[in-house]
C-alpha cells in the first residue's frame, strides 16, 4: 500500500532530514507534497532523484493526504493540524503544540508504541533531548525502576534550525579570520567557542528559573514512560556542535543494578548502540552519532555517592532520532 504524504516545514533542518529518511527507509510514498511558507514557494527539492516544487502551506493543502509530517513550529501546527485532520490525514507533529494534551499520544516507538493506537488524528513527536534519554533509560526502568533522573544536555546548534547552523559557521569563520563585530541574529551571546546555558535562545526562562526546554524534558519523560512518580531535573545547554545532542545522565534506582548489568541490558536494547570500552578510549561522540539512527550510550558506571546510582553518557543525532526518524518510525507503525 502506498500513501500520499505531506511534509510541512520541508525546507527546514528537520524537513530536509524527512526527505532523506523517507527515501532511505523506502517509506511507501505515493505522492509527496512539500509545504513551507510563502517565502519558499517555488523552491525545488530533490526526492528519489526528481525535483519537487515547494508549495505555500494553506488550509487546502491536505486534500488527499494520508500522512502529514509537521515540522514548522508550534503555532503552524496549532493552526493547520486541524485542517489536515479534517481532510482525513493523520498528523505526526514535531512541535510541542500538543505534546502534553491528555488525548494526544506522545510516542517513542522503542518505549511506548502501544500509545499510537489511542490517537485522534495527531500523534506528537517528543522533544529531541527527551527522545534519546527515554530510549536509553526505558530498559533500566523496566528492570529496577528509576526513582530520579538528573540530566545535563550539550545540545547541537542544529536543534535551533538552519539559521543557527549558519550563525555558528559564520561566527566561527569571522573569529578565526580576526574580524571583529560579527552581527548575531539568533543566539543572545557568542556561540562559537562558547557554551550557553539557555535553550531556547529566546523567551527561555520560566518563573521557576528553568527554561522551557528543561521543563519539556521533565514533563515529556514522565508521560512517555507512563510513570508520573519518576522525579526528573534537567539543565539544557547549547554547545558549538553542528549535529548530535550529548547528555550526562545520572539516575537513582529503586533496586540495585551494577554497571555491568546496565551494559548487558543496553547491549540488546532496541534503538541503542552500546559504545563503552574505556580501556580503548571508546565512548559515544557527537561526530560518531551524526547521520546515524541509534542512541549511543557509554561511560556507564556506578554513582559511588549513593546506594543505587548509575552515571552514563548518551548521544544521538538530534535531527534523525531526535526529530525526523522518530516521526517516520511512528508513521511506519501507523501504516
Ligand atoms: P528551521 O530550519 O528554521 O525550518 C523551519 C521550517 O518551517 C521551514 O521549512 C520554514 O519554511 C517553515 N515555516 C516557517 N514559517 C512557516 C509558515 N508561516 N508557514 C509554513 N511553513 C513555515 O527549523 P527546524 O529545525 O526544521 O524546526 C522546525 C520545527 O520543528 C521547530 O520549530 C520545532 O517545532 C520542531 N522541531 C522539533 C524537534 C524535536 O525536538 N522533535 C527538533 C527540532 C525542531 P520557510 O523555508 O518558508 O521559511
Ligand atoms: O533547541 C533544540 O535543540 C531543540 C529544539 C526544539 C524546538 C525548537 C523550536 C520549537 C521545539 C521543540 O521541539 O520542542 C520547538 C517547539 O515546538 O516548541
């Protein structure tokens, strides 16, 4: 069976990845519709060696569409997902617009595939930092129950879109060539050769002092794991890396689990690639995960400051498993 597919936000960092993954996974596309803003209408994008013309998104864009992959931000999803559903499409939405709605499944296929069936026309794709965290932690939670998670992220600039990649590249080149006065458009401070403890870059801080990215990780982790009792705290940080988010993760479990047992569990866990050979200086890297599908886990060791604690290092390509791949895996399960 082949189906008509629409990609909303096709010209963006996630949109471009959607096309690559639809193609490489041979998703059964009958007709493909590429949608973006008026600015990009008429632009050509390649799919299976052919040129496809980007069209302006309107409320009439979804006639005949079976699967709509949304990745153009929350306000676009809030406005256009209802039109897509009305036209008979099932939407997989990459934005935070519906993630915490009770009647919208928030799905990572390795963790809670059973929730897909509960959808009413829209399935939410979690935040990239949450996805890689829960893929790594679900097998441990199932084995010994996780009581508390403390996570700090090191997030690539591509998480903030194509303009952010451009700003890092241009600012780096400008600094290296000795020019002064580079004009930033996106990040509040220099991102080249720097580390910014603020994500997103605008309107980030909430009354509790956390950023919205941090609270997404807290709330989404509980919803996907189906366990509100897990305590989660997060610090999200932008680093001058183009692709792949890295995370330092500390967990406290109800029952004791050794580092060796965690390695054994994760060596066969779905979607996980264990890279943990410290004798040979082998551990996950952003460069290792970029362009790959798996969540890479390593540096697994017992937290010697508490009775039942584990530390680990978790890395994944934020545009693939963190966004486009996870959404397409959901769509595959839908079909
Ligand atoms: P991006 O590179 O800035 O691309 C934004 C895309 O949205 C472009 O295709 C843009 O089209 C389109 N767009 C903007 N305004 C539009 C409008 N009025 N009507 C139609 N299309 C419009 O951003 P990105 O990194 O791809 O991310 C896009 C969204 O995906 C984010 O805002 C977020 O909601 C979601 N996202 C989720 C995750 C995750 O963690 N799961 C990760 C990254 C992003 P033009 O070319 O016409 O401007
Ligand atoms: O900054 C990152 O690394 C991830 C960013 C994700 C993002 C960016 C803009 C809007 C989101 C998201 O997925 O939560 C959103 C949003 O839809 O709220």
